[in-house]
């Protein structure tokens, strides 16, 4: 009775635990990216996303006022550090207590809040935890206050500013249209070409068919980076240059091995009796392909369409190589990388928001076609 098929094994808990670990590995980074998309870059740099709902200690800078009152041979300036517009810009809402302060950017926490810093020549500065300060100087302020660096608590800040920045960027609507202009043809063209090739490799007898199949399998492991420069030189030589036609052809070539391999495996697994009966009835190969094989291959076609669309929609490298650098030809990935993030790419809040904006369309495509995905991927695995 121990070997009865379908009987639960003692390792069922291990299977569930492994699945839970895999789900967490994929979900946690996504949740972190989502939370980060609502935070500003200062808080992202200070703490992790899991601390988004707690106060953050930020380092800011400000200048004291210049309205001095004579105090013997010295001049006394008193005020509130957060009256300075630059200091307020670092914080959302009411800032918390000041923990430390300094007069140099290299040492913003040189002095504990409430202590008096000796700046030399009789000049002193005191910054209290509540934000009040006292600046004693031997010379009357000349219209420019003392520079102050300080560390203070900032309340949690969740904002839609990152999404507004992404959606309101210059020509972002044009970049969205350009991305559709690239992704849709670059998905349809490989499917049309690969479907004919897959049928020929699956059901038509001709010389070197085996070599062609082996070559297609070999091309699956060739990095596309090796072909970027040669393909671009070919495009320049035939007059295609950097254009939408050029990137359509590039994506078609790069996606063709996977498309032919996937569709050929599926078509080869179709019942042979159907194909032979159609030939007995006098159907040509083109009629068999269009009326029988193509409708039955919808799961495989949808599976490849998902992969190809996701790849072309999220592509940055091929778009940088095969599209003009003019602003009116940029796709969303290039627009985000060049104009919103810049060469350093240090604003993680904008990057996270841009990621969620850009995946909206791919998610819609995936969920609309996902019922075909498993059926297409398992094509040819069993007989």
C-alpha cells in the first residue's frame, strides 16, 4: 500500500516550503521596488524600504539669519533653523529633533545638539535640539549668515512625485507611442516568418533539414551582443540606417531562433493523422498550414508572442543601437535612462516609479495570454 500512485509522501511539507521560498524570492524585491517608488531619494538613501513607515535621520544644510543684536563687543544672531527655505526643503511635514550639527559639509555631526561650537576668533555657534540657534560673531553680518549642517529626523514621506515626474516628462507620451511602434511589429513579424519555417521543418521533407534544426538550436545560445555591430553595419550598407525599420529587422533576427524552435516543437507534436488525411483529400502544404496547423498552434504562437513582446518592450540595448538618438525617436526605456535618470542613474525613486509605469502594458499582455503560456511551453515534451 506504500507505493500506491497518488498517495501523499512525507516530503509534502518540503515541497510547500520550497514553493513558499521561491514565491518570497520573487515577491519581496517587487514589493520593495513598489514601496521605493513612493519615497524620495533622500529617504531611500538613508534607510531600506522596510523602514519606510518610520522616521529617517537626514543630513541637511541651512544658513542662519543676519539680523544681529549688539552684545558688548560682539554681535548676536538668534533664530529658528527651519525658517531657512533650504533647510525646509529636506523635510516633509514637521521635522523632528536635531541630533547634531556642524559648520563643514565633511563633518555635519561634529557637535551634539545643544552644545556650543567654537569657530575661532571669538565666534561661536549653538544649535539646540528644537531647531533654535545662537550665533555669536565679532563682526557684523554682511548680509550672509553662517553656513550650518545638521542631522534631524524626517517623518515618513510617501508621495506621488516620482510618478508625476515620469508621466509628465518631456515627450514621454511620444516615447510611449514609439515603444508601441517598435514592440508590435517586432512581435508580429517574427511570428509570421517563424510559423512558415517551423511548418517546413516539422512536416516537409527536404535535404539538410536536420542541419537547419541543429543550427537553430545553436543560435539560441549565441549572445545578441556579438551581432549588434555587424548587423548595424549591414543596415548602413543597404541603406536602412538607424530607423524603425532597422530595429524591426534586428528584433526579428534576434527573436527568430526561439520562435522557430518553439513553434517547430509544437507543430511536430500535432497528430500526424490529421495532416495525412488532409493530403489524401488533396490539400496543398499551404492549405494545411493555414487551415489546420496554424489554428491548432495558437498556444505556441501566444507563448512566443508573450516572450517577444516583453523583450522588445523592455529592451534598452537594441533601441540604443538601432534607433536614432533624436528625442522624437526615443522609446520609453531610452527616455527614462537618458532624460530622467541621467548618466549616473542615482535617483532610485524615479527608477522604481518608471519600472512600474513601463510594466503596465506588458502585464496586460501577459494576463490576457497567460492561459496559452504553459500549453505552448510544454509543446513536444510528451507524446
